[in-house]
């Protein structure tokens, strides 16, 4: 999955751009994707500056797919089709 495709899919399900960051620094209460030591990492960054739920991937496409699936799982738990 490309970044463009990810962003389209996230908009479809109502995910705000404030809920994630892709190589654009840390945003509190959001998922962060960045390239780190030739790997892609995905983690959650909370309002207190804590990092959690680290996952590492070999390429950005897998990372994007995983992020999309995280948001879709959250929707399923909430019993909703969209966040907003």
C-alpha cells in the first residue's frame, strides 16, 4: 500500500490527520510512522510523551497496511463504520 492509498482509506473511515504522523514528527495522542535504522517503525505516542506498542517492519507498505488495520480494528470494537 502506498502512502497516498493509505491516506485515502483513512479519510474514508473518518480518521483525522491529527491521529497519525508519517515522517512528520511526534503528535500527541497519535500513531507515529517513521523510518529508523533502515526499518520502518510504528508506535503510539501519548500526551505524556510516552511511546508504546512498538512494531517494526521491513518496508513502508507493510507499515501502512498495519496502521490501517489498527484503525479498522478500533472501529470494529466501537461498533461503528466511521470515526467522524
